[in-house]
C-alpha cells in the first residue's frame, strides 16, 4: 500500500514540475511576443498557446496543492472541535470531493473523446483541443487519487484512536 501512496506522490510531483514549466513557458512566450509586437513581428498564435499553458499550469498544480493543503479553507468553527470530530469532518468532506472530482474526471474524458471525434481545432494554430482536455481529465484523476489517499489517512487516524 505504501508503494501505491508513494506512486501518487511521485505523479503529483511530476505534474507540479510540468505545471511550473508551463508557467515559465507562458512568461517567456508573452515576453517574446511583447518585444516582437514592438518590432512589428508578433508571434502568431501566442494567445492560444498561452491559454493552453495557463490551463495546464493550473490543473497540473492541483494535486500537489491539495497534498500540501495549499488551498484556502475556512476552519474557524472546525478548529474549536475535538481532533476526532475534525478528522471525521475531514473524511466526510474528502469523500464528497472524491465523488465530485471522479465525476468531473469521467465527464472530461467523455468530452475529450467527443472533441476528438468532431475534429475540433483551435482558431489560429489549428491545434487539436482534445489533448488539453485529456490532460485535464488525467490531472483531475490524479487529484482524485490524492483525495483518496487523504481519506485512507483519515480512516487510519480514526481507527488508531
């Protein structure tokens, strides 16, 4: 079981790295495009590429951000409760999140397949859009696995008390 959890962590770390690469690519492409526009030679399709990279950088950071609890949470009331009740609330919210993001991942995969069959491409560069949607679905799936890991950790914590 520990090997599976370490594998989830490994995938999450790799996605975080790829998301950071997309963020750096967005920055570099935007800078080069702005300088190019000054010299009347903008980069064709830069807006599309920056949009794709923005989507990928956000979605690829999601599993890692959840793992390190980097999301904003309102815990004013929950902090007043006992540790056991806090763990129960955490497990319950993680189960609901698991259901939601498993559904989102499945729907995104279906949507990507539909987009692939329709042959939909981006406006300027004519790039197939379905690959970004497949990557997004995969990242949501990894996010679902990270949530599952949190549920298992919470249940272990409850059973040890």
